[in-house]
C-alpha cells in the first residue's frame, strides 16, 4: 500500500541548514516565516485570520533515514523513535504549531517556525485549545527539558 500526498504550498524560513533550525519552534516565537499556499488552494484560507495559532503539517524532505532508537536533541540517552519528536521518521511528516501573524492573499506570516526554507507544506489546521490542549498530560522523559543548542554531530 502506498500513500501519495501532494504539497499545497511551500514554507519559507531563514533556515537553510539543519544546524540553523531550532529544536522546537515554540521556544522561539520570534522566528518568522512565510507560508505560501498555492493558488488552487486559496479558497481554503477563508476565515483563517480568526485563529491565533495554526498547525503546519509538512514533509521532512531533508531528514536522515529513520532509526527506531535515537538519542534525540533534548536528551543524552537513547529513546524509542515514537517516544521522540526527532525528524527522521518512517513517514517523514513534520508538525509544528505556529502563531498566525498576518495574511496577504495566499501568503501567511507565521511565528515559531522550526523548518527549513523551501519545506513542502502538506496541510494547515487551526489550533483549538478546547480540543488540542491537555494541561494534565504527562510528558514522559521530556519532563523538565528546556531549550538547548543541538548537540554536534547528531541528526
């Protein structure tokens, strides 16, 4: 079985290398980018201005091959891939919540980007606190982790 997805746009950021991109965009809301939605999908942007946050779903088109056990960027211990947010996945799909800063036609200015320039956009969904926020959720091994530079030599 095969799944084919076609990009609906392109994400533009200032990050041209993996080392430049932050580990998590939420820790860097000042990182601005532009989401360019292809013209044939423009109608789908109707009413998007009413949302402060959006999910961007994108193809991790420059990631390394998946390994089922990884030492992720925020830990120095190996963890199962599905207990991590490492970008090298069996299906290279990325997910980031960004802030919507503005819209001009089919271009959205967003904050909190962590993807590379030219990343293929697969979908946009509104972030809805009543469905998407669970303050009581446990964080597993992520608990207490904070931002840090990417460890050298890891992908």
